[in-house]
C-alpha cells in the first residue's frame, strides 16, 4: 500500500529541530569521544573558532578553556558580541558578522552555522557577552531559550564566555580525552603566533609556528634540519624521517584540514616538481615523498570546504581576484625550495641519498610486489578473509565517518561479529592465527606474507592513507595473553609500515565485556571487576554471573550491543616522546619483559579524560 502524499506530508523544521534531526550535516558523527573527530570535539572547535577569528582581527591575545565533569567553558577577550544581537547570533540561522568580508576577510567560519549547532546540541548552553562595561547573558536548553537576562553593568574585560554541556540524549556515554583537546589547542597556537591558550590552567604558546608543530609531532630526529618557509598567506615546514609512509599536517585559515584538499594535493605535486627540477632527474614520486613529514598552512579568502566540519578544502582559488590554489602553492614551493637547496648543499646531499635509498628498496621489492598485487586481486574476488561493508571512508557518503573494519582472530570471533555487524558501515577481516612479528623487517614482507598483503589491500593503504577505506581500524581480540600478543603484533605491523594510520587516529582496540550479570528483569555487561561489583549491588541477591573467556563465546545477539551505538573503543595513540624504533625495540625485540604493561601504559589511552 502506498502512503498518502499530500500537503500534510510536507513540514518545515525550525533551525534547532533540523540540527538535532540531522546532526551529521553539522558536526559529522556523534561518537563517544574515543575518536579525535567525534562530535563533542567539533562542538568545542566551533566555539574556539570564533575566538580565533577575533584574535586574527587583532583583538584578544588569550583564550581560556576549561572542562570539568564534561562541562566546557571557553572565554575569549575579543570585542564581544554586540549586546543586542547575542540571542540572534546563537539562535538564528544565517546570522553573523562574517558575511562582511571587510571585517572577517579570511575567517574560519563563514556560514553562521557553527555556534547554533553547539547551542542546539547542548543542555545547557550559556552565552555571556562583555562589551564596554556591560554584559548580556542568555541560557538555552537544546536550542530553546530558557533565560534571557537584562543587560547589566560589569567589571569584566571585553569578550565572550560560552559554557555548554553536550546533550546526553544525543551524545551517549561520552567523555573528553585530554590528549585530543591538547592537540587541537596546540595546533591553534602554532598557526597564530602570539596567541596564548590556557587549558585547565596549562598554557600553550608558540613562537615558531609550523616549525614548533613538526618538532612537537616528530617521534625521532629528522634526516636534516626542518626546512621552514614563510610567505604572505602561506607557511610550510618539512623534513624527511626514517619511517615508511608520508605524514602531513594541513591547515586553511587556521582550520586543521585532516582530510587535506586542494592545498595539500598542490603541495605534494609542487614538492615533487621542485626536487626533480633541482636534481635534474625524473625521480619516481614515491621515492621523493616516502618518509616525508610536512606541514602546510595557507590563508584563503572565503574558503569552500566539502562539509560543515571543514576537514577538507574544496576551494580552487585563493580569492576572487587571486591565483588558483595550485598555482599559488606551486610557484611558492618551486621557488623557495630550489633556493634553499642551492644555499644548503649539505641538506641537498642528504636528501639526494635518501631518495636513492628509497629507489633502491622500491626496485628490490618490485618483482614480489607485482606477484603480490596479482594474488591480492584474485583473492579480492573471493576474499574469504574480508566481509566487506557497503559504504567506505574514501567515498562521499554521509556515513563515511562511521565506517569500521574489525580485525579478528579465528572463525568463531569473526563469525559472531559478522552476524551482528551493521552491514552498511562495518567490515570484518579474519586472521587465521597469530600474525608474523614484523619487527626489524623491511616492507618486502608486506608483499611476501599473504595475510599482510590482503590486509593492506583491504585497507587500500599501499600508497598512503588518502584512499583508506575505513575510518576506524579496530583490533578485536580476546582479552587474554594470546589476544594481547596478537594486538602487539598487529600494532607492530602498523607502526612499522603504516605509522601515519596510527598518527591519523584511525587505530583502535575493541573493548568487550568480561562479565554478564543478570537476573530475570535486567542484564548488565561489565568491562571490569569494578563494574561487576557495581552490577551485583544493583541487581541484588543471587544474580547469574557469566565470565566471557573469549569473543567466540559471545553470541551474535549479544555482540550487537558491543559494536553498536554503545561500542567502547580505546584509541591507540602515539605520544610526543614515543620513538617508533625505540618503542618497537623495547617490546618486540630481545627486551621482552613487561610487554603487556608497556603497551597499555604507553600506547592505549584509557583513562586520560576530562
């Protein structure tokens, strides 16, 4: 029977209803805070972006951020919102100052949406604007104005203070991980010389811009001193390391474009051209770019991003009357880098040797690589190891951020996940047992080992993570000694050959419950002894307790609870002082005591939240 389609079928949602009904359009995925791009961090970013724009206009040299019990407070010392417009700019779509390009010429936020999304998705949301000895305060709940205070006098300095608590109806069991917040705030100060940001009392400040950013994020010394180049509306820092892969940090108008865009593509092209021209040799692109660590920041007038979350630049031109982004970056890089290499022959010699070494290794594995590709191509037609999903991260689908692949051990575990997964966004890759220890081996092993080759093909990361097919790469093993060992072996594999996957925040460990505690009325799944004790008190006398020894013991009907909206993921995070080579040697080389303790303490962030 066809549903009746009439005038009554048509309805118009007001601004807050639309944001709450389609939050993905405004903040990407909701998430629980375990991923650096989850919605709670986008809310924080949208508020800070407005403060950054004030600083960019020359007003307000400090921003204070505090997070206590999941309540966020951001105070800036800019000009303050005109008091008569405080409610309008926080609750009326397409209202803001940034449409006037004379006031905000190269702003982060241009469409007047961001702060409204924070308002609609928070409970409460409180805004206070301090301006010339007066203050206007308003309080909202889920976008609904619940308190509108009269303008009063104040001794506070000019600026804006916003306090919000993400709505627990929208963000389930969320938590803020302080390391993600610190990375976000540090990026702001690297891109805004002279700006101080205080986070729960700790001060972040940068004097050397992108040079500081690379020094902060590099886990080992570069092959040569960082090349730092600055011009009007552009800044670049680069060096080569000893790791596999390519590592980039790209920014537009102070916005961290984690998915790159036209500016990053232009930089990668320009780098290759500049080096080929300097050495007068047609080096292979991969030999030039492998092991590079680089950061690029540009300023674009009225930037066009591919989504409201502004993670990928779509602009083709610097401004209405300016050159194309590609030509602007190409001219800058080819000129500046060529000059630098001519003036620094020692660096030029080191870089030349690095390129030749990469060329030698690439040619050494070219024959096995060709065979491996053919094998992977045939296997992909009937790949029993991979149960794929329908949507992928390298697509343009709205749900692409939700895409995940579970790397499991054995048929029973992969069977349970396969039967209970969401087929649109969740894939499963099944290991046949413990994978090979790749510590100390060259990339040749990735092609020689069928399982690793198929995994590489499934993820589509052979030539870098730009084509990554799943946003979340999740290691799902038993929580016993064997399962821990498999985790270590897989993390070793990714750190050794694809460290940018780890640095990009894509690698996770799946938490699964250790106990099921239930009575006739209620079932509680417990992930620790503490949660088990709490469940026992809650359920009262003589509940049934089941100890799960492995993933294969959990039925598909139950498993869907652990990989659905309540999924618990521990991100695998590289810390500032973690050297990849030193870390791998510590727990995968001869010095093997305390491996398990080491991996938990140093790679998996579990409790570092605010």
